[in-house]
C-alpha cells in the first residue's frame, strides 16, 4: 500500500477534509496571530503577557484540540548569564538567573537576584548554599490556589507544569511561567544544527531566537530532594513557529500521527506512555534530516518513516528533545515492562505495514474506498463547488469567536492605538479582515463605555459625547459585520433619536 501514490493522494485529500485545507489552516492561524498582535500592547500595559499554545494554536480543530495558555509577568527578567543583568534596571524589574549548574539537561534552577513583591514568588523561595531559589513545586501550588480563589466557580487542579480546568467539556491548561529573551548555552548547538541542515529557514530561525524561551514549573523525573527547585525549559513559542514553517503535507502527516496515536496506539489506555508532543518532536527530527520527499503522493511513506523513527526510539529507550538532544524525554517514563509492552505493540503494527492505519476509525473511512476501487478518486476540498461557502464559514467561525471583554476606557484606547499601528502594516487578507472586525468590536466597546461612564454636566458636553458616540457607531456600521451595525440602532433607541 505504501507504494501506491494514488492511495497517498486520496489520504492527503481526505485529511484535508478532516483537518483543513492549506487556506483553512492559514485562516485559523492568521486570526489568532492578529488577535495576539492587537492585545500585546494592552498586556504589556497591564504587566502580564498571555500566549495561546497547543494544537489549537497550531491550526488543528479536533474536538480534543487543547487550548493551552501561558502567562508570564513582564517585569520578571530571566537571564542565562550574570553579565546580562546589566541590560535591565533593578528599579521596577525582578531579575532571575537561569542556573544550569548540576541540573539535568533541559532543566534549570531559578535564582532570585533582586527582591520581589509578588506573594506567589516570595512564598515559594528556598535557601540553598546561601542562594535564594524559586521552588517550582511551591510556585505551581500557589498558582493553583490563586486560580481557585479568583474563579471559585471553576475547579483548577495541577497537571504537569500547568493548572487544568474544564469549561463546557473542553479541558484547558494554564501555565504560569517566566519568559527569557536569552537562550541558555545548551541550546546554542541547536542553532548551529538548524543552519547546517537549512531547516527551519533562516528567517524563521531568527524569529525564534529573538523571541527566546520560557521556564515552566516542573522538575525532572530523576528522584532527588532538589528537583523541587528545577524548572523545565519550554520552547512552546519556537515549536509553534516550526509548525507554521511546515508545508501542508508535513502538517497533515503531523495530524496523521496524532490521529494514529489517539485512535490506535493509546486507544482505551488509561495512562498512555506516548503523547502528542512525541509526535511533534518526531516530525521535527525527520523534517530536519531531509531524508524524504514531502508531497501528497508520498504521504504514506512520510508517515512510515516517522513511525519507524518512533519505534527506533522506543527500542533504544531514548527520545532526544529536539532543542536539547541530551535531554532524554523517555527517562523514567518509557522504561521497564511498560516500555517492553509498548515496543511489542508497535512492532505488531510494524509487521502490518502501513495497513495498520486501517485500525483507526477516522483513517479507515478515508482509505477503504480507495483500496476497494482502483479508480476511486476523492475530490479536493479546495476544488469543491462549495469551497467558497466553506471558506466563508471558517472565517466566520474563527473571527466571530474573538472576545471583546474590555471594560475600562484606558484599555479601549490602548487597543485602538494598537489597531491604528497594525493598520499601517502589510497584512494578509485574513489578517486585514480580522483587524477590521476587531476595529468594529473595540469601537463599539469604547462607545458604550463612554456612555455608561457619562459624567457630562452641561448641554454642550452631552452634545459632544452624543456626536462622538454616533460617529464611532456609524464607523462600526461601515467596517463591521451586519450584526455589529445593529449597535447604532440600539444606541438610537436608547437615546430616543430619530433615524
């Protein structure tokens, strides 16, 4: 089956229907990217940054797509070398040193160099060898307690480095962490390797390095009295940019691995040894190796190459982290009898060849018609007669889900200023559409905040406010959606205006 390009093409098209065409994936990413660009100045003003990560941000829309979020304070400056402290002023900033001395690869201790007023941090400090460190375990527990206190209607529990909560049957992870623009010394060979293999492209690599990494509160699996002080280096932001750098065949192969993991390898397994992060890392290693051709006609071969790499790692008991290969992610996880059982399971699928994909309900529905009829061809989703309507639905679903929860007038002004700056940039069509919808939303919010906070005393002030609000809502009616234009009618009704 792996030698039949036609079956690979059918699988490619079927996965496009299942996971999205190139255009649909682009829309999803552009909308989320624009939302982040609009809100970044406001987040900096408020002193806390937020970044969505996980498969939802990468462009997948599975029912189980995780919507992970990372939070970090803007005033906490992580440095990898003591000399870098000169880049920051001690006033208003808390400087933290990433100490990798005597820690497992991929983990650091966070040494507090300047005082902090944050109670979550100050209550998580531990003295070791006359140095003050932030305990990852205590910090995470404080984060869980804090989340439960501010949202009593939700229940937050620890999950790895995150706090987890379920909203409307959707599980979401929130990671309170620290950000650094300085790459630890252990990651510098990764940069050289990327340049040597020419993947990712230099433009993407530069963007990744300029944005740095994060430290999340979880220690290594090695049993030690000091692993409560260890923090794991997280490259979520870099990984998202690497997924963006994939072509669509690579993206679908990544999704194919995720489906195979969930519906075959880990099906009905309470505590699976493998997770989707291993699938992502497998993709990174295989793409960078440059050993296969990534095109629709070779999709089955691409999957099989990735699957063999995964088996090889389980056989050796070593799964190197893409950024820090010295970090064996199987350590104290995929070991002993559990590793042997997993290897036997994977080897059974290996003996079946790529026909093992038929064990997946999703993939079987795509592949069986192609195997049953040599003339079967699945029409491309992009060439379908209702492709325009489908794209319109994707745009609506993605853009209309954007929230506008801002209640303060200052926040609205900051967002309008951010929108004005972004409107001067060269944007993609879907980024422009997202910006236009956000403009209407922020203008509406600003108008009604002004009305609700009305402190006008004179007739002239009332007239000026009314004129300003009307002009804003008229602009909303011109640039926003049809439903957003109704806000002008609502305002006229509220104020007793005649149209």
